C-alpha cells in the first residue's frame, strides 16, 4: 500500500483570523505584531495584501510602517488564534486517526488507507480545504505526497489557498527541480554554503556524492541532503547525540516590550525545540529559560516537571509560565532563549523525522493532556489532545 500524507498550512494565519473577525479589514494590508508607535516590536504575520509591500514576518515593525503606512497594524490576540487553531485541528481529526500538529497553523495528516472511507487522496485533500473554508472562514494550502517531508515543501508551492500534488514516483524529479531556497531544513547558514559552492538547484546537489556532501555540510546534514534530493523521507539530522541538552534563542533588532511580540517569539522558539526533539531519540522533563534585557543584564531559570514534555502546546505553556515568573515587566528584552535539559532516552525511539509514535503512546499522551487541561481550566470544554512524538 502506498503511503499518502497531507501537509496543511493555514494561510497568513494570524492576519487571516483578524480579517475574519473584522470584515472591514478584508482586502486590506493587515500586519500583526504591534502598533505604529511600538518602535521595538517585530512583525509576526502579514496578510497577503501587506506582503505586496515587501512586509514579512520578523521584520522590525518600524520598517513595516515605512513600507506600508496605510496598513492596519495590530498587536494580536494569541488566545483567539489558539481557539481557532483547536477548531481546525479537530476538523483534521475527522479525516484521520493520525494527525500530527506541528505548530499553531500547520499539521500533517496521514491519509494512508483512507481511500475506501473517504475517497482518493486528492478528493480527501479537497474535502479538507472545503471543510476549513465553510466551517472556519479561513483558507488552507495543502501539499500531498507519499512522504511528509515532500508534502511539507509542496504545501508552499501554490499559496495561498493552494493544492499541490506530487504523484507517487515523482518525488525525486520534484526535488531535483527545486531551487535550493525551497529545500526545507536548509537555513541561512546552509544557504550561504550553497551559494559558496555554486549549488543552485536540487539537481546540483544530486550530482554530488555522499562523501562530498558530508565533507561540505557535515555527516548528519550531508546525509539529510543526499536523501532529500532523492525524494526520500527526511532522515534525522540533528539528534543532539552525545549531549544532555538542546536550546534555541532569538536576539531582537530592537528591545521588545510588547507582550504579544515576546510571547510569539517564545512560541517560535518552542517550535524549533520541538522539531529538534522530534528529530531525536530523547525526551526531557526539565525546561530552561534565558532572558537578556536591553542593558544586557542576563537572567536564567529552569524547572523540572514530573512528566516529560509531550507536545508543542505543553512546552509553550511550561515556558510561558516560567517566563512570567521570571520576567520583570516594563523592561525591554534584547534576547530570549529556551532549552530542554537533562535529555534522556525516550521510551520509544523515533525512526525518522516525523515518526508520531505508537498508538499506545499517543493514547497515554492524550490522557495526560486531558489531565493537564482539567488541572488548569476546570470549567473548560475538553478537546482531543494530539501527540507529537
């Protein structure tokens, strides 16, 4: 049986929710991240109308104001975005028992073996798009492929509101045709190496032997590239083996004061850490936080829980609580960082970058998530938890 995976990516999510909730914003450039007077904020999300002016996420807000002074600038509402995200993920759950939420606005949906119930893969993808549109008023771009890595890339090929299908057997030719800037997992430093060595397309990488690739990019990432351009499922390439912690941090071009901007940056860091945890055979019950203020005063904190970190939301909630315990309100932040400490072997090792774990493990995490929600929000409406590992 051929595997089929959907990667669903909500279009300009934060800005689209604002346009949905405020009809007067529709068709206009909406920039979420701060108000024009917030000189030390950054853009979190820009609507497609705003992107025509060259505005993009992580851009200093003061620059965005100069590019589009007529734009609608908003500080954002993370509570509202998370509510909308939970509704969307519940729709995904109706199409597959195996939904893997990657972040607040994207997920993998394993539709392998669902043809007899829901129709061919393309039909399922179109049904998902229609359900999201009719029930939430939002649009989603979908990539459909035989492995998750390629589905992830495909979802970005025809945004917004796109559906891009890589037929079985077409994975390698698709990857070879890509410009290197589209290779997911290759960050800015890797892009510099591509440029240095004259590598412009996946085909250029494909022509290099594994030995050459590992000599340029290192053993793990060289192997990752070798497999990726051949259309294979992504191999683990950042396993943190031989270490006892993993961390990520972000330095801001301006001191941040706005809570939404700070919390969004922390959420992005959590995504990075969860990807690295997924891409390893480790688990952690200890989180760490690093805060650097505008005067370069640096503080740290750590906290250990009884259970290992299980999901993105779990990690974010733990770190956000620790942040509010430590942060001194009113002081501008120059840097924020987070980490997972005291790494230990996970109960079930992951086979590849996107392995979601056994059914039993997913059920255990579901029960734990429900317990955590009950503890924090006794009157909340319980929703189905989703496992990351």
